[in-house]
C-alpha cells in the first residue's frame, strides 16, 4: 500500500512560482501539464549541470539534485527501504493552484489583441483615472444616482446583468458571492439598495472613507463585524467569503465570518460569472492590485452575470460549518465548478514566497 504525504513542501511552491514566470511553462501548465512534470525538469537540469560543469560522479550529482526536492511530492512503495521505486504524483494542493488561478493575464497574444494593445493602454489609463476621481470626489450625484451609474458603467466598459433578482429580500440581508475579477463590486451599483462591503486590510484609507457611494467599504475585522451585526443597522452587507479572487473555474473554501450576520439576517447566495474577450484575465496568482486594475480597465468590455439563488436562514442549534458549506455548495452547483482545497491562507503563503523570490 502506498504512503501519501499530505503536505507540499515550500521549496516546491518556490520552484513552481519561479518557473511560472516563464511563458512557455505557463502555457503548458494552463493546458493541464502536471505540476510534478515541471518540477521533474528541475531534477533533470540539475543533474546535467552538476555532471557537465563539475565532472562530478553522476551518483553524487543526482543525489545533490534530488535532495532539495525529496519531499512530500513522492509516494514510496511500502517495504522499499532504498526508495528506488518512487512514484511521483501531483499533489492536490499544487494541482488546485494551477486550476483556479490564471498563470498569466494574456493567454495568447493574437494579432487583433496586439493591434488593440496601444489603444487598450489609453483606455486603461482613462478608466483608472475615472476610478480615482470617483473615490476622491465622493459625490452622491455621481455614484448613487441610477442615470449617472448607467453612464459610468458604460465608460468603464462593464455590463452587469442580474438574474432572479426578485429573490433578494426587500429587508436587510447578507449577500455572499464568489470573487472572479477586480471589478466584481460594480454589480452592486445596479442594485437599488445600499450595501456595506467588507474588504481585506491593505486598501488605501481613502477607499474606506467614501460615504456618498451606493457601496460603502469597511475593513473586515472583528470590531466591524460586531458593529454591523448589532441592532440599529439598516444597510445590507456584502462580502466575498473566499477572501480572494479565482479564475471562475473553481472556488476557495468560504470563511465563516458571515455567520455573525446569518443568525439574524437571511443569507442570499449569488453565483457570479465574468466574461472577458480574447482570453484575458484580470488577475494572476501573484499579480499586484495595480496590475489587476490595469488589466480590468484594459479589456474593452467585461460582462458580469450575477445569478441570485434561494435565500437561506440559519436556525439555532444547527451546525455553523455545515451552513457555510451549504451556502457555498449552492453557488458551486449553480456554476458547475468544484470547491478547491486551497485556502486563502495557502494562497497568501505562496504569494509571500513569490515576493521573496523577486527580491533574490
């Protein structure tokens, strides 16, 4: 019986991220080439370098090359002390990373996309300046008026379409949805109700200070959660329980933060789909917020389809983890995508390793 080690060593992530920066390997990974095949190239090239450059004993060279990667990616047959019959298998965590995070912003540089690029850069600059102006000016007639919002969405190239919108309660509620692009929040500007959206720390302070937008952003912390869960609040709440973006082909597990509201308010799952032309992606696994904004604004148009699912009410005595799982499962089933075992914490670890590599 084979023994399978459940953890993936950080050195594998480091090597994977380093190789992902090479366009050829990014394309291979996006076509489904196993992570371990890429890692095996490291072994082979290291053996050749050690044997060719230094004239070393091949056995020593191979040992030196393999040692850094002798980690939980390997499965050894029981009763084989020499480990010579090692079988390499892709680990689910590494495989899931490639499946739910785009390897690059542009999947393929086609002729028309290359011709559009200089125009797209000008469009992106205009739209990013417009975003900044809307935040700095903070005027209600600009960001909380239906007519003006239609014009803004047109200028930003965003086409928002709600489906089953009648299922959303008129009273206060909690919207939870998956997260697929930098501009997903724009779907809320098409709603007549005002929402408080909870964001992760790190955004400029000015973003959380706006008061005249249809959406108010607040830092997701325990104090904010307790304030919004208290009596006397009137605005509905929206959050992305995944904690980060994916490519829409899978979901990261939901966090349980929205359960603070679920004990009093109905939870409305929203399945979000995004469509961009030419195989563009607004983000990658390690891209910065600025890069994400650029590529979102660069696309000539972005279509967001928000499908409202049946509201759910949590009952005292029920299991909170099971309720969270039921909410996410409803979204995943609507989108016909899997729920990955890669958490937002794992993603952050990988991004942190990537930044260390950039400094080396």
